[in-house]
C-alpha cells in the first residue's frame, strides 16, 4: 500500500462516494435550451441535445462518454483528493 495516501475512515469513504456519485449524476445526456426561452415558449432559443449541467452539445454516445472522461472525471478526482486530504502537487 502507498504510504503517501492517508488511511480513510468509513465516513471519509462515504463522503467520497457520495460526492463522486452526485457530480456524475448531474451530467446527463438530455436537452437544454440555448439562449432561453425556447421558440416553443415564445423566445428565440433553440433546444440542443447535450449535457444539461454543462450546456455542452452532445450528439453521439461517443461524445457523451468523452465528455464524462475528459470534463467530468477530472472534477470528480479533484473533489475526491480534496476530501481525502491529499496534498496538491
């Protein structure tokens, strides 16, 4: 085992898991309105397929997976390291 990582108690492990799960679940492949309100609501906005949390356009499954790995995973890891008390390098 790596001695540079702190031992985590059950509470810390639970906080890590909950934080990661919450962040991951925010990023869904759904639709969002660009420049609200939408035309259906009388505005000039357009409904775009993509991540509602980031307002990032996503058209394919591959783009969604890349969004999770390139944009969401670093945020999850940063928060996890912060919760675990790992010093920044």
